[in-house]
C-alpha cells in the first residue's frame, strides 16, 4: 500500500484584492478617476486587458495607450497617491476572513500573500483592518518578474514562506493552497499543481462559473469555509 499524504496543508498563499479585501470596486472606480485627471474619459471595461499586470506595468500601459503622463512612473505616482487614501480609509475585509485566518493561525498553517498590488498599498489595507499579523510576508508580481498569467509569483511566495518558516525543503505544490478571486490566477496556480480555493468577487471582473470551474473548493464568502472542509478534500485527493 502506498504511503498516504497528510491531509493537513503545509501552507496557504493568498491573493489580496478581491480575496482578502473588498477592494475591486474601489480599483475599478479609481482607474477611471485617474484617467479623468488627465482629461480622458474611460469606463471600467477599458482596463480589463491590463488586470493581470503588475501596477507599474498597468501604468506604463496607460501611458502608452492614452498618452497620459510624461512616463509610466509619473502615472504610477499619481495612481498610488489616490490608492493609498482609499486603502487606509474605505476598503473592508471580505466577510468571515478574519475568523478563517484565526483558525489557520491556531492550526499552525503559515500564510503569505502573492499580489499584483504594490506592497505599500497592501500593507495599508491589511493594517487598516488588523490583518497584517497573519502573514509572514507579501510578495508581488513585480518582484517575481511575471504577471499572474504565470505561476511565478506563487512559486516565489512559497519559497519566501519556506525560508521564513525554516523548512528543510520547499513543500510540494499539491500540499499548498492558493486563495484567489481572479480566473487567470486560478488557472496559472492550478497549472503549477497548487490546490485552489476560488472566491467569487461580485465587484470583480471574473465570472462566478469560471471561478467555480477552476477551483478545488469554491466559496462566495469565507464564512462558508472551514479548515475541516480543506482537510476533507486533502483526504479525498
């Protein structure tokens, strides 16, 4: 008989915007407001093609597409000023997320964030909601050198988590769960062998059926999720 793998996950990797924080509605609004400061009229749909990029990459794309700002860096600086105000003031957590994170911490499961948003903005949003202490680090697609269309940021996050926890070796991807609301993130992490919890964000661009189809476990909110549900999946896998 082959040796059975433990059902207990080795680590959790979380996206932030739309997954931990209800921030996607804010993002869609701020992108339009940003272009308006340059006298350009847009709608949220105009930005869908840039969603998987790091924020600097998005700002460079805005500069190239609409000719705004002297450089992509100029656009980035203006956007960050707008974002920081919102993250500190009016971005709440997803329902039930705090209780779930508490249960994972009590169970000794280490957690880290993999995001396309700059660290300073993520830090502000997490700290405003008292969530920062749950995570050992924050890793960005900018650091990974690839968008979330590729699994690089999840792999880098797992390496960072392993180093922070003093693991002798990096855990196998099948023993690590990625929590994501974006279909492209679910697809790329799944292609690398990670288990996935897909959370539907009604303020985001992903379709509910697409999130469900690309997840081992699907939820609308964290109050539907428990560690027991994840353990049970591990026992079946």
